[in-house]
C-alpha cells in the first residue's frame, strides 16, 4: 500500500472508531509506529483535523467527515454481509479486500446508521458448516484460477473422479482453459475447456491436486458468454429410492444434488433421482443404512449388495 492510500485508509479508520492508537494503526497497515506518526503529521498539515491525546490515541475532530455516502441501515447491512460472505468463500486476497471494504463502508456511515446496521448485522449469522467450509487448498486454488482467467493462461492439475479411467486409475492429469468459477450448493466448480476431452467440462475444486498456472495463453472462443452458458444435462438414468418415514425429512434436507422429486406414501417416502451413473448415489444410499431401499435400477441394487457384502466381511 502506498503512502497516499494508507493516509486515506487512516482517515477512514479514525472515522470508524472514536480513538485509535498509533500501535493499532501500525498493526492494521503492517508498518512501523514511526511511519504512522509521519502519516498523522502529513494529514494534519493537509488540513485533516486529527487530534492526539497522550496515552490514548488519535481521533478526528467531531463533525469532520469525508464526502458522505447515503446508505440506509438495511443497505449497509446488505453490503457488509456481502463482505462477510466473500471473506468466507473466496481466496485470501479477495477476503482481505472484502475486509478492507467493510471497514470503509462502516467508516462513512453516520453514527446512528452505523449503530442500527451493527445491531441488524449481529442478528444475521453466516454459518460456515463442515459441509461447505472452504479448505485452505481450495482458497489457494480460487486465487490461482482467478488470476489465470484474468491473464487468459492455461492451467494444469491432477483430478480425481469416482469412476475409473480406462487404465483403471481414478486420477488423471488435465490441461484446461479456465472460463469461469461457479459456486453451487457450497461447492466451487471450474468451467473450462479440457484439452484431454476436447470439450467444455466442469471440475470440482475439492477434487483438484497440484494445480499450476502455465505460461501458455489461451483465447476464449468468439461468442462464448460465460454468464449465459448452460451446460448440457446428460443425466439420463432414473433412480428411485424408498426411505423410511422416520428419516424422510432428513433425507430430503441432505440436499442431494441429483434429487428430482419426493412423494410420501404408506410405506415411506419415495424419492426420484436423475444421474449419469448409478455409482453416483451409492455412498448416499449406504449412508442411510437399512433406512433406504433402492427400488430401481437393478444395477444400483447390485452395487449396494456387493458393497454391503464387503462391509460384512470386515466385521
């Protein structure tokens, strides 16, 4: 951060808080206390009414504001929750920028709006559950992919899949042209042209390994609009599963991506799924134990029996 940006940020910090110590400002801007002293002196010489109190810190003269931004409390909360979301779900660089943006928004709010916004914000909680928590590696990958998209550079990565490749392995190495990132049900997915498959494919970041941004450039195809892109739905296999009434609500609330419909009947809840391969639901079915029964197709029923037999051998 250059001196000009830092001085503006110091003013915003002083507007956001009643009193700020030089040591705290130095920690926020990762500089020395002596540098903060010089910045405060420069601000005073430029006409910013900074007041210093020995042993307490610095504050702005009452009534001094930068040009106002008129937000209602509700508008301010919307923006601040947005910065919270980005801090949780994006890479570290964007997370830091979101945190800085949140401080700037708070700084320009009038005191009464800031207080109301703070109360409303404290009543709203974004839970980052174990189901959708962004792991450190994924955060790093988001940052790398975002930069690769901006610079139009290819990426290379290992990718693991539930289904085996032709050689019997579950992992392959891909070179891809990154077009965009999608956050769907808590999971980040990359939409990219895959050189191995020679088509646009979707890659879960949680399944990527050893991602590298290459020096090779790529060109997005003329006419490709990521915002308007609609992937072809190739889920052609219908799966029907009956779950016991005691776990019916939990089964639906689990939010399975492939679920199409659910209907309560006398013998339990009948759930209909649409998948590419029956194996995609194997672990989900097994997770409910005897409470879930595959009605069709027979291929999935066979997979469940075989897996149950292997489990029995271990006990």
